């Protein structure tokens, strides 16, 4: 029996948080510390290699996302987007800039940089790639490589209105604090699925949402990749 899709993730019961796990120390979240971490990576395993249950009619496809760490005076900020509601895959969800790899890309880094410029107008001249995280396999059969990069803050976003509804930033320190990671259990006849969420209250960076603070519900593949980043930094 196929797994039913989760149509209202915010309505799925929360069964706990991970407040028992330590936050990543502030010193480990500085730009130079992250460069050194990727240059001499420890032995570790991702907690979430993928969410499984691939749709049988989909052929696996390579993809990449940019995990952009904006270097603000107050500390590194993770730049995220909200996808538009009409897209075929993951409509309306919070995501990193990224997408399907094209033959001419040649590498996951090239895909992530191209997609970041196409989706939000973030040019490569602002970006310093410092490493990659393990491939994450999505329910829609994408094999996604997260490309981690430091971003100079002197950019001006230009959102692709077809794909991106909003862009916003979340402090990396907040995301690397497991007390903010909520665990959900989605049950149906014949099975259950567990996933994480990291709800954040903030304002749209590009002004598309009128600048009013609201909750951004980070969950699914994006939350899983952020949790894998936490495991990498905590190893």
C-alpha cells in the first residue's frame, strides 16, 4: 500500500522536542570555524538520509540546493525561501534555493550556484562554497546534494515570482539548537511516518510579504537537511 501524502504538516501531532540534546557552541558557528570543520571533517553519519517511499512513477534525478549562511554582524543567518503554491513538487514549502541538475552543470556546486541565481538573484560573486553534506533522497525521487556556502551580505535579492513566494533568514544558532526541533508522528492505516519541524517567526527579507512577522513552518526535507548539518557540527 502506498504512503499517503502529508497535506497539512502543521496539523500533524507533535510528540516531543529534542531539548535533551546540546546546542552547537557559538564558537563553532563562526565562519572560520566552519571552514576548518569542512576542511578536516570528522567521521559522522547523517541522521536523515532521506524520507523514503519514493513514488514508483518517478525516475530518480540528481539535484542540489545551496545552504546559504549569510555573514551578518549579529552572526550567521540561514537564507531560506518559500516556494509558490502552484509548483508540482513541494508547493508552498520552505526550502533552500536549488533544483534539478542539468547536464551542462557538471557538479552539484554548479547546480546549486545556478539555481540560487535563477531563483533568488543571488550571484556567485557573493558566495564562498565551503563544503557539501551527504545526499538526501526526497519522497519525490530527487537525490539532493546540500552545498554549504558563506554569503557576503552585500547582495540584493530578485525573486523568480514563478518559483519563489518569499525569502527570509533564520539565525544559524537558533536552528542548531535541538530544543527548537519538534518531532511529529503522522499515522495512517498500515503505517506511520516521523518528521521534524522548526517553526520560526520572522519577516520576509525581500518585502514580498509586506514585512509583517509571521510563522514560517520549516519541515520535511529542509528540516532534515538542517538536522544533518547539526549532526555534522556536533560530531
